[in-house]
């Protein structure tokens, strides 16, 4: 490779097989100095980008934004440009002297010569480097060219724009497309990514070296590239025949996220990063996020050969939206596990914003980031398990008041949709009272009613159908409805005494409960 090839080649993070997972590739000499200067300038640019309104205001008030200042500005930018060029040359020369980097460049050239074939990628997979230079492994658009349909997300306005509401519409649009989407998804902030980058690389290396994970680049229908990692345990354990697709929270990454829980149970697992997170391109707007999880599902089905009925969708926090949307499009999945989530993001956003901006906040959420988990959950008829964290400081609208956890509203309204005759108004009140304390606290004798509830449900399904809503309970007494409501709440949810970001212990993760068929005589 030429000198300029080393200058503009991807950044190398690690060569696998050399040292422990925590040992990363370390630049030395001129490469180190060049990298540090470029990284410093990059951070200054990112800070300047996010604070640009303040900077321009300061410069304007000091009188710098005038024609006479153009010469000084040109000198400043020229000086920065010279520093960048010198730093790039230092980096390129230093890289050409590093044995690890030379081996990496040779593997990169071989992969390109073999037109990014699997044979070429094998040599490249022993290196971890800047993901934008990794070739695409799966393009969902190829499925459409072969006549297979995919679920394409489309943005639909909930109402027409009126002249009277135009100022609020404009304010809502500007707010969401500047700071709003970054407040909702802080993981898309470049500053945060720069800070977390060493931890992400180490986490990814651990997954690849210790769990035999394989990293893939997926291309969505809207052209985004999604950073994905797959751990295949099909030949290692019975649980490995089931694939768990993990959707992270608003500042979560698969490298250091929720994959560890299903991996500990020897499931096969896919982790992926939202658009704009780590190696994924794009922005985490709902349509792009929907296209991303759809691409992951298509990859799992058509590339990895998992049947939908052998797939569990696992979503933590805001990742529940991705999981529920996938469930609404792929109704045959084995189940959905939701950890520490909410019913509607609007009810979490309003208490955290000034009251005077309530109208703009509602408009911004409904028109641009309408993450309504309840609507999606009601479109899915399969098994769902919800894990509520009893000390969750994020999902509670009032501090330390369990009754205000928005997961309660998601659970009760979903059960009301599925069992309308059981969850009458009186039982909804009972459910909220039950959820105002930990579900682990049970009154004496409650366990004795489970056999009766189990029998009532299985008998109804055997005589009618298993599709929701189930009309069981129309002629039941209040006492019978209370018993069934209690039973269904406990079957669909579990309490974990924890704050929002604590890793989920393995005992809380399992296949969601479903009403057994008439051929299932085992009491669970």
C-alpha cells in the first residue's frame, strides 16, 4: 500500500488473538501523536457544533462577524488545516512502521481483491477497526429484488397542518431535529461515543473472543448501515436453538448491554445498535429504527435461518419500542420480554419539561417521535413478559412512588385489551392497587387460587379460540374476576428490586407465559 493509503486507512482498535480482550491496539511514536492531535481537533469540532448558537452569538456581539474579520478567519482556518495535514502525515508514517497495522492493511487489500467475499472477510475478522470501512454482509434490498417482501416504515401524519398551529409545528420540528432527538436518544451523541469508545471496543472484543461472536454490517431499506453482532449457540445448548434479539435503551450499546443475560443462559443472541449509535449510521427517528429492527429480523430469518417461532424479542427501556414494533410485524415470534419500559413516552417527557412548553412537547412527540408502546403491544397477540424494576428512577413520574411507574399502565391496559370482561373498572382499580407494592408480597392463601384460574383459562380456550381479545369472564362474579386478574398480572409480569440500569439477573429472563393448549396437562 502507498503512503497515502496508510494515511487514510481505517483506525485499528485490536488484533484478535494477541493478548487478553482488554489489550487493545496501541499506536506508538508518530502515529500516537498524529492520532492525539486529530482526536483533539475532532472533539473541539463536536463541542463547537453543539454549542454553535452560543459561539455565533458571542462572536456577533464582539463584532467579529464582519467583512474585516474574513482575513483573520482565513488565517486561522489555514493554520488548522496545516496542523491537520501534518498530523495525517505523522499518522500515516507511524502506521507504516507498525507490524500489526501492516498485517491489517494486507488483510484489507486481500478482502478488496476478493470483492468482499466470505473468504476475504475471514482474514479481516481477526481485526477490529472503524466499522464504516467494513463491507456490507446483508442488504435487505436484495430480498425485494428476489421477490420477498419486507416491512417498510412510513411516516404518517396524525392530522393536517392548520395555519393557526403553524408556529408550534415549526417549533416542534426544529426542537426534535436539533436537540430533541438527542435528548431522547443520548447514545447518538458523538461526544458520548468518543468517551465510551474504549469500553465499547473492549466489550465487543470480549463477545467475539469469549463467546465466539461474529460482527455483521446490515443495510436497511432506507440505506442505513446497522452494526450487529451474532453469537451462535445452536450446537452448544438446547436454549441455543432459540434466538434472542436484543434491543438496547436510549444510551445503550450491544457491546456493554443486555446481551449478557440471554448469553449466560446459552441462547443464541443478536445484539444491534440503533441508527446513529456506535457503528450504525443514520439517526434514531422511529421510521429509521423500525427499518433497522426489520432488517435485523430479515437477517435472522433469511441469513441465519431461524424460524420466527424460535425468536424471542428482548427490549430494555426505550428498546421495548423496537421489540414491540417487530412483534407487530412478525406475529409468529415465540414471545417478547420487556424490561423496565413504559406505555407512552409522552407521559415521561411532560414531567421533565417546563409546563409552558407542554403544547410544543405534545406536538413534537406525536408528530415526530411517537413512541407509543401500548398501541404496538395491542397489535401483538403472542406471549409477553414485563419486568418491572421496583426502584426505577426513570420510569416513575414521581420519585420513589411505585404506583407511578409507567410500566404499570402498559401492563394493565394490555391485559384490559386482551381480557376485557376480566379487567372491568373495578379490577383495573384492584390491579393498580396490587401494582402499588411489590408483586413479591403475597397474602396468605393466594397460591391456592392458581389451579382454579389455570383451569378456567384452559377450558375457555379449548371451547373457543386462543386469539385476543378473549371474552372469558362475562358471567363471572367480582371475586372470580379478581382472582383471574391477580393471576394474569403475576403471569405477565415480574418484579426486580433494582434501579433502571442494573444488569438483569438470569433468573428473571425466560420464555414468556402463554395459555396452554388443551393438550397441555402440566400445571405451571
